[in-house]
């Protein structure tokens, strides 16, 4: 049985002296929009969700190279592995129907039946494959509540990576960037109509709900020291039917977050008649 109720959700999290999502086209500085508000891409947030799910023992298809749990060297390698069950025949349209491959992929991997996936692999002449799967879970990019202050610091290494050691080479110099202090908010939704196609169900929704409060657990790095990013609150709206009592836009607009991450809980709970959100503390 697939998802029985439409779900909307929001995640409020704080950043202090960290680079939450560097922009490779801008010297890896924290992403900022044209008005100065900090931004974290939905792809970055989905990566963190996948990592938490993988750490909890869930079967995940899109695993990062530095956090994978198997010996697969690529997505194609994982998709054609014996673990999937069909092996290379899974992407041979002459041996396996694309609909059957898509169904088996959704049954195997939680992130595929949640976020969807495009299986597009080249093959011999006229033998390529493209199997699109549209997932029921959508996630917005996160934006800061107020414009952010970005601090850049020049750094040096104590030893040269190249050269004969007589002088500092260019690779000993570098830059680190950080957001000094900010509160970000992201929104998401789960569609029962799309869940019917991937067999995403209520148990899967609860699984994702349980990892959101600890989104940054085990995510520490030089750019994001331990404790520099923290989920403050998760807001979870569960509608009483599949189509939803209100549009996602109307639901999301009821959450008004202050610069310190606080909001009026009583006002939020009474904003929409018949739809009371669950408010979950971050870990």
C-alpha cells in the first residue's frame, strides 16, 4: 500500500562559522543569491538525507564515493550488480521491460522510490537505455532568513606539496570561506499520487521523518566542523486525505521564522483549520 496522506514539511537549521554548501563556480564560497541571502541546493540536502538513511541501514542507490557501503565504482556498476537481482539484463530492453526494471529499482532502493531517478546508460549502437522514475518526495533549496555575512580567510600549509623546499610554492596558499551565523529554512512535500507509481508508503515517510532532525549527524568536515550546523526544528504537516486539505504553497507560507530561528508555535498550529502540524526538536 502506498502513501495514504499528503505530507508537507519544513526544516529549520542554524549555521555558525561553517560553509554549508560551497559554490565551485565561485571559488567554493558559500552559495548566496543576488540579494545576499544564503542558499543550500536541494541536491546538497538530498545528499545528506541519503547519507543518514544509509547509515541507518537503508538500501540507497545514489551513494557518494566517500560514503558508500559496497564495492560499486559507478551508478551503472551498482545497477548492474548481482545485488540488484537482474544484473546487466536489467537494462537490456530485449530481455527486461523498462517498466519491470523501474518497479524492481523502486522496491530495492529507498532513495529511488522517494526522490526518483533517471537510469540513462549508453550501450552499443541503438542499444542505449533511458528509464525515468518520478519520485513523490520533493525538496526546495534552503534559504537563510536574513542576508548572510561571509568571511574569507587566507590559509597556508606548513609544507610545500611540490618543489625542492627552498621557497613556498603556489600550492601552499589557499582560501577558506564561512558563513558567520545564520538560520536557514527548507520546505518539502510528499505526493500520494506519485507515491502510487513507486510504491513509496507511510513507513518510508516515517523513515525520512526520523532522519530529518539529525540531518547533519556525521557530516563534519574542515568546512563544516562538528556542531557548526544543527537542526533546530522539523515541522510536519500530515493532511487527512491524499489530495491534501490545502496547497503546499499555502501550508508553507504559514511558517514565519525569525532571525534567531524561533517562530510562534501557537499561531502556526492555528493557522489552518483542521491541519495541525507536529513540531519536532532537532537532536
